[in-house]
C-alpha cells in the first residue's frame, strides 16, 4: 500500500509539541538566516505559541509545515513547507530545510517527491515555486534536477550583510 507522505526512508509528518527543542535549535542557527529571511532569534515562548496555534489547515493558515523524519526511528532531519498558499490560483511557495548531518544523501529530493505528489494529487495545486539565491548552487541544482524551471531573476532581492544578492524564481507547473 502506497503511503501519501512517507516512503521506506523518510516520513513527512505534522509538527508536534515535542518538536520545540529541535525547531528552537534550527530557527536560531544564525548561519541559516541567510536562506530563511530570518533576522532575529526566536524565543521558546514564540515557538511554543506557534506550535500551539498551528493547525496544519492549509486553507485556513495559507501554510503547511511538515517535519521530515527518518521512517526507521522518527529522527527529525528537516522541514518542508508550503507558504503563501493561493487557493484561487492553485499555487504555493515551497521551502525546504535539511539538517547539515543529513545533506547530500538524497533525502531532500525524497521530501520534494513526496510533497510534490501530495500538492498535485491531493491538494490539487497547479504549481509550486521557490526563491533561491543565485550563489546557492547546491539548492539551484537540486530544484533544476527535480524539474523546476527558472522563470526569472530578481535583482538585488536579498540583503546579506551589506551586500545584495540576486535570486532565481524557480517554478514547477504540473
């Protein structure tokens, strides 16, 4: 039997209160802020409030955030999100984070496969899109290899320190 949000290696599951500590660590890793548009640390209270009020209802919250875990033992290894969900135009922005220890093993690609099938076959989305800094070659290659097409370049779109970086708008239309 095919499972909607898991395979033999990874599972995409809803956020749980027990995720507080790992989210706190990931969200407050300032090395990751450059790719997440975060500019300040989150308190445990703020993250706890988010977990308490988060329903996972993409239509109500215009977002769906899932924890990527190892199927074998449930170890959290990252997150994958739909953000800026637009039900009128059947599209959503996608966000993907895989913890440093699990990168380069094809797990991000597997998460993309599961969530893309879910988006297309279960939610009925027509397209997904991502914004990726042009200097993030690993991420650009992942999405290109997965079938995303560069739809444009946004000049000086993100500020990193005192410099601005160009960003590719990558799009997958089903």
